[in-house]
C-alpha cells in the first residue's frame, strides 16, 4: 500500500520533489493522527474488545489462530445456539479474522511475540490509517487539485462518523470493510478511466476481499452497475466502460462465490440481479456498437430495433420463468426495510429491535459529520460542473448513500467516505481560488494550521480570481476557523461518545473523579469460575457473544440473529409465567439465566427496557400465548410499579429483575432509578429459579434453574415447604374425586 | 410347624447375610427402649443381614440425622411414637432433607394411636393422604382374622399382590397370608408419578374410626383398592420411602402367629418374609440397577481404538454404535440385568425432541452385567444431541443417562467432488476446454505476433 | 420474423457459417431488409478485420460454442452439481468477456492505422478523452489479459474442486 501511494504521489508532482515529499509526510501524519485519535479508549480504559459483535469476532479469531484455517472453515460451533449449534465457518464473513490471523502469523514470523488480543484491538485503528491513504487516492482521481486529496484524507481520518466504528477495540467487520470499500471504489474509478483489464481485475480482487469481510458488499454490488447504467443512459458508453465493468463483474462474481457464506447468492438473490442485468445489457450495447462500426446510421437503427425487441422479449420471458420456478430468491427482508422503514417493525421485529437499524435522527448527521455535512452538497454541485465518468460516480454514490444513511443509523458509515470526498472537493476548490496569489499573511496563517488544512496544493494560474486581500483573508480565516472547530469537535466526540467499551462503564462521582463500573466482567468471570464447563446460559441475545467470549459458556441465542424462532423461544421464556417458562428452560437444558438490571444504578440499557422487544418477537411466533397488550396497563402505559399488569408482574423477566430488590431498601421504599418509580412493598417470588449471583451494582443477575423436585412436588409447594408454611390439606374438593388408576 | 418355618427362614437369612448396596448404618427411631423387645425378631433379622442398628428415642437430644452436613445414617426406620410428633430433630424438613441426600426410610404407622400432624404433613408433601379422621383404621368384613379380631374385623388377612403392571418386576410376591392388624389407611394422590402401591386393601375394605358411629356411605373417603396398606415413594434420586400402615405386623407376635380367615384354614403368617422383602427393597438390597460402562463410537470393522471411543463430535449421517452395561443388585451381589419380557430398554438420540428412539438389545453378558446395544445412523440435522437412556420403572432405581455429543455438518472436503459425480463431467470438460483453448490461443497469438506487426507496418 | 431470427443468429455467433450471405450487395440501400443488412455487416467484417483480430474472434466463437453447449446441456439435463455448472459456464462467459475486452483494446489502438470506418454519433464526443488516455499498448493489454484470465481460471478451478 505505502509503496503504491508513494508511486502515485511522485507521479503527481513530477519535477517538484519537495512538494512530493511534503505530501508524503502530510499523508503519513494524517494516518498517524487517524490512528492516534482512535486510541482514546485504550488510554481511558484498557486494551479490551468492545461492545457485542467484536467479542464473537475475537473468539473466532482465537479459534482460527489456534486451529488453523481449515478447521476454521469447517468450524461447527457447539457453544452457541444451544442445542442447534451454528455452522460458524459457513455463516460468517471470514475476511476480518483471516486478516488478523495473517498479521499475527507474519508478526510471529518476524519473531515479534504479540498477543492476538492486541492485534484485534489495534486492527481497526491500523486500517483507518490505510483508509486515509485510500481516501487520498480516490479523491485525487476526482480532482486535479492535490489539496482535495489531502483534505479528504484528513477528514476521513478524524470524522466521527467513521471513528464510531473503528476505535481501538471495536473489532468489527466494518473496521476493515470501509478501507476495502474506499479502495475498491478507487480501483473501479481507475479501471473506468483507463479501460484496463488489470485495474478491473484488481477492483474485482478487492471486491472479493470486501465480500469476505462485510455484508455491506451489496452496496458495491449495486452501486457499480448503477454507475455503469447511468453512464449508458447518458450516452457515455465507451469500450473502457465495457472492459472495466465486464472484467470486474466476471471476476468479482466468481470471487465472491468463493466465500462459503455467500455461495450461490450472486446468481440466485434478487439483490444481485441488477449487476447481472447490467452485465447483459452491456454485452448488447457493445455488440451494437461493434456492428455500428460497419454500417451507416439508417440500417443500423433498423437492425437495432429488431435486436432490442428480440432481446427484450427473450429477457422478459426468461425472468418470468425464473421467478415463477423459484430459481431467483425474492428480496431479503433487510432489503425491504431499506425502502419502507415501517416494514421491519411489522414483519421482522428482530431486525427492528436492533438499535443500529433504527432510522437516523437528524442531529446524528451533524454530530457525526459536523461542518462536512453542509460542504457536502457544494461538493456534489462541483461534480455536476465537471461531470466526467468519475464525477457521475460521486453523484450517484452521494444520492444513494444519503438516502440509506437516513434509513438506518448503521449505514451512516457508507455515507461518510463520500461526504469526505465531496466536502474535500468543495473546500479545496474554495481554498484554491482564495489562496491563489495570496499575500504571505494568508499563507502563513494557513501554514500555521497546516496539520488540519493541508493547503500546500499546486496552484495553477486561474483565469479569474479574487484579488481583494480582505475577502481572501476573510474567507480563508473563516474556513480555518471552521476546520479548527471541526478538529475540536471530532476530538471531543471521539473521546466522549465513541470510546466507551460498553463492557466497562464509566461514571463520575459527585466529586468529579471517575468511577469504573465493571459489573459485566465481574459476572462473566463468576460464570467462568463457578459453573461447569458446559453449563448453558440463557440470556437475551444481546449478551450472547459476550458470554461466549468472556465467560466461555454455551449460550442459547446470540447476536448472530439467524434463527428467529429460537430467539422467540427465549423471548417467550422471559415473558411468560414461571410455570410456562420452566418446561422451556428444561427442554433447552438451561442451567443459568442471566438478566441485566439497571434499576439500582440507573443504567438504562437493561433488559426491562428491552423487554417489549422480547414480547413482540415472541408474539410473532406465538400470537395466542404472548400478547403485547397484556403488558400495558389499561391506559396503555408500560409500568413496573404497583400498577403493573398481572402479566407483567408474573413474567419471568420482571420477577428476576426485582427478586429480593426490596431488601436493599427500607420497607416500602424500593425505587427503580431507571424508570423512576417506587416498587411494590412486596417483592416477587421465584420458585423455579434460585438466585446464584448478583454483581456489585446489581447490573447482572444470574439465576440458577432448579432441578425437578426430588419428591415430584410443584416448585411453589417445595419452596413453601422450605419456608415452613404448612401445606393445607386438600379439603373436600368439589366434584368427583380423581382416583389413582394403578 | 411354625417354629420349624421360623428356623428355616432364620437359617436362610443367616446364610444369605445380605448387605444393602448403599450402606449399612440403620437408625431405628422408637419411643422407649422397652418397646424394642417387641420387635426383637425383626432386629435380629436385620442384624443378620449385616445392618448396624442404632436405636434412638425421638425425644433424645443425641438424635440427629446429619453430622457435619452429611448423613449420619444410611437408612431410617421410624416406628410410630406414642407422643404427639416426632420431636425437634425429626421434623418433616429433616426427613425430606434425609431423602434428598439419598437416605432410605421406612415409616410405620399405626391404627392404634392417632397419627401426629408432623407425620401427616410429611406424607402430604409426597402426596400420600391419611384419612381426615386420624384414628381411622381399615376394616374388611370378608378378609379378617377370625382368631384375633372376630368382633372388630380390623386384622386384615391378605395375599401379597402380584405386580400391577406387566413391565414391573415382582419384588413383593410369594405364597402365604399376611396378617395386618389395625391398618392406618392411606390414599395416594393422583399427581405424583413417583408413588407406587406395594399392598392395596381388598375391594371390600373401607376405613372408619371404630370409636365412632358407622358413617354414612357418602362420608367414606376411600374404599377398596384406593386404600393402600403399604405404599412406596422412590424419589428422583432413587431414595426410597416406604409407608407401612400397620406397625403391629412387624411385631414378634405377628411374625409367628397363625391366622384363620372366614371360611379358611388356620395358617401361619408370612409377615416375617414380607418384612424382609419390604426392608430389603427399601434399604436397597433389591431393585437396584446400576449402569456400568457406556460406549459409543463410529461403526467400524474390528476393534475400536481407545482414542476413537466416546468421541465428542459426530457428523451427520454417521453410522453410530451405542453400548450400555447394566447390572442389578440382588441382595448381596451384582447380577446381569434383565429387562422384563414386555418391556424394553430404550435409547433416545435427542435434540429438543427425540430423533431416534430405539430398543436396546442385549448383546453380551458378563458375570455381573448385561451389555445392551444398538446401531443407528445419526440424523441429517446438525446440533448438540444427547444419547439418553431414561429407564424409570416402579420399584427399580432410575436409570437416567444423558451424554451430550455434537453432530456437525459436512466439512468442506467431505462432499462428493465434482469429478466423482458423473453429471459434473460435462462442465469439467467445458472448463478445461476453455482453459485449453486459452492456452492454445495464447500460443498462437504469441507465435503470430511478428507477422501481424509486419502486416501493420506494410499497411 | 424470420429475418429477425437471422439477425439473432449472427449476434450469437458472428463467425458462424452464414457464408451464403457473403455474396450480398456491397453497398446498402436505405430501405434494404434486415437480412441484407446482416449480410453487409458480414461482408464488411471479413473485409476489414486484421488477421490477429480474426484470431481473437475465432477464439470468442469457440467460447460461445462451449458456453452454448453447456447452457443447452444444463437446460436439458439439469444443473445437478450446481457449482460445477456455474464454474464451467462462467469460465466460458468470463473468458469471452475478457477476450472481447482485449479485442476492443487491440482494435481501438489499431484504429488509427487500420482503415476502420470512423465511429459516428455519440462516440465522437469522447474522441478527445480516448485519445488522451488510450496509451495502452498491445503488449500491456495482452499482459493484462493474461493476468485477468489467470485469476479467472484460478477461481473456476477452485470453485469446481
């Protein structure tokens, strides 16, 4: 990577070595800044894997490193989705794990003994440095002004929209996928510009890598054909387009089919059909062009009409046939939810329940992108002005991704690169215009801020220019101010919002000192130390990966939400009465149940707040047994206090959350600090479970599932007996006595 | 005659000298040591079978079922106390704890005195109900001893019952007549699956308090075979709890008595033999089943190497062999277990629900055990399965074996290769034709390169 | 309708034996039939194509044949080892596409020397761009082609296993 960027840099500044060198230094500084700003979390907390999904990736990486690639490929994980297990090797995107595995082995080869955990933690920052480089290359393709590339790289390096997914410890697919995304686009633009098989093939290779790394590859799969299609419609067909696209498609599709998880999807799934269609269309267009070379216009038109008619008829018939015979799968649910934001909530609550899949709130755009968001339209507008093939690409990308980012929070990530490109284009054109022939004062001012705004661009002689010193100074000064504010904002956001590992919580004591709340790890290590190796833990799926990673115990469901029914089973167990839940727990061999309860600490991300999703998901499968309505009071409120509905009070989740909670408080004073309500004086009774562990701040509570009673009594009766309550003799029952048959 | 029989049994017992399979410390709880002599034959029989007997009064301070959290005794024989209740160290909770810790209990009741509420609530826990009127006894006007209870009809004369279900082994049958004086009636609840009647009252029996008026038919709680004289509970951990309705039947007097039923001959009782059967079963001398080795492995020709035995992981559609070794304890030794003719020992291969349920066939037999086994193909479904043998029959200790194994999917190199499928040959040929064509093309191209250039130049 | 069919057959296999048409009129009238047009195309093609490009076209025709046979077989006999079918078929398609790309590069850069009819209409607008960037030599194009093909073959062999 570094080599090739070096190459490009030198080429761009032929004859002006100093500038070239300076540019390299600036690029490296940007990369270093990008890496450094992501290390807040390591400094604030420790070198630890964050959040949820990264824990699975980490575990998979460890497996890969320990057992080698082939057994990783064939990995059947019997410690998740108990008792179904998961064909992990065939249902994950292996790119991330293989990347860190390769890095690990290379470092070992160089006799640098490094822990695999540290590689995983630092992979995302490392790749963000590479992303900055790729961004520079991409933007350089768009603009003749080299300042644009440097600005884009700098923006990409520190913009919070990207940092949110790539801080140290955030070991997720996106960590490398964004680099691959940007770099694939760079190669694609290169291929379209040069019409070379090599660039097309390279784009295909990196596309294949991207496919192996992230499910978001579908974005590329649709964006590139769309680009080609728009080019065709604009009458911009050329042999370069044909070469670039067909090479990319033929090789890229075959490459993507090598990934076991993707398999035949590129042929079968409707998500990929656009690419295939454009491929076919391009063949026709190419042939038409070829024939046209031999013919005068009129005859050609005639031939063209007959060909178009024929092809259209054949294509339509084929599509109908395939769809009817079910060869082509219908669109996937996640895809539908992209178009209709209400779709998921109605049809697939499991998708809607993920916070990442919620529509983006407007402030989030500004929060993640700051002033880039209003430079973005300006950049897109500039693209319209020039309008080459690559600018068309930017425009399409911009339009599509802004829509998607509005639909799903998590797709903000795909928006970020193009915003950086467009903003850099806009800003560089402004700066180029205003700094040309500028007075030394303006330049020194700019130099002073060189780290943020690399304004050492090549200055062409413009035909027109702004020659008033005042306006130059004013505009440059204000832009510099904006850049400074941007840097400050990014640093603030990174250090405050995005550097929390969410496994470890931090809070401030009244005197301002920091308090670390480490309940999660406390509980997971309790499980690791105190339970048998194959004790099955049931929890809501959010914590599945963490339990698997930190406690190393089998779980029933986890964050890989491939089996809705199984998740709904857990939801049903959590939201039903004990008598209903207990057989479910027994059937699934559950030994321990883990719930997250934030009532004592005021931790709002607890299970009771997620409870309605469990109910909804369970209702989706058992509409007769679980009804969301029953959990709301008559006035439609979701309450946990005295007024809570009986269904709510009897649900296992409620009982586990508040079991013994009132004993912390004076009688009748028990307060839930999350929901801010006073609880009933009488706490709930648990019969079929017994409390096994409660963490220091009561965030994690673990309950052990009791065995069947030795004497075949009801658990409620057994508990009553233990407490010394005498059982009432069954006094005369009404109706006939049930006789024993033996 | 009687004496002769007694001697015979004595000799038999002495030679057998049985020992329970679960320990020999037996605690007898009885009111006064004077009462002890009433049951001397029983004590000597038990001692002859190898038990260490300790006698304690329920009021004694020393009496404690547990020591340092562990059981202090293996077995417990409780005779009905005269006083109310069993005292502070024999509360129902203690007794339930004793059961939960694998202790076996014989609880004798008596129709002579009313049963204490502590005992009654203990029995209620295990779903055995005593009559509302605590002094009620079982009366039968057709099967009574004409010698001792000509008036009251409260000494029942019964045959030992044969098993109620065909798949249950007979532990309590035999010839001869039992004499059961003044039986406290028990009825069994219909919910508990762990209860089994050992001896039921005859169809003509009913329960009432002889000190009161004869009740109206509506008030009679239970009659006939719904009344149990001896019933047993075998807990999930196979601890045994036997409730004997008539303590008097264990007295020396009734061991050696002769009885005469209406219209019958005068015969000696077989109470002593029955007591042996009852205590032998309860204290785990009989009906104890033990699982020895469990083996499962892939079906292969010849011997299975030790490292291939009991693998943790199988693949779908593997041919799998399962073997289980089962022994049964018979008074003093382990013998091969035999499944009753109408019953089967079954293996389940289950994930959430059984995918296979197969009868295990006896394959070989060692001196002390039978090896059962079967062979099957793992289902076409990956997941965490378990081999389960769940054999729970009345009067036999439970067999509940569960061995988890993982059944994995086909690995990437376990599918048939394309060239192994004849249908794939066409496409392999196609692919190689393309590659061959490509190579030929490249060669021709390179070969033809100069000429083309020449042509171009001339043009 | 039959005329259309002929046009289609020539789309599928430009080098296939529609030789009887090669004796068609040298110049076309504006109202000549599709049939005639196709014949004219064929004539022009045989007349104006350099030998090397002919070689390319022959290879492409071969690939179309291989691909076509596989497709027909698939329709008739089913695609049971689906991965094998896919890799066999897409090898043919991919190779065809790559060869077509090579052909374009070759003939584009050769366009100045050969007397190919100059492109009209839309393409003309971008003539400037093309000339600026059309620095790809035959050797470079061929090397690229080998590179792309090797990747393709690797994927296909891997996929067919």
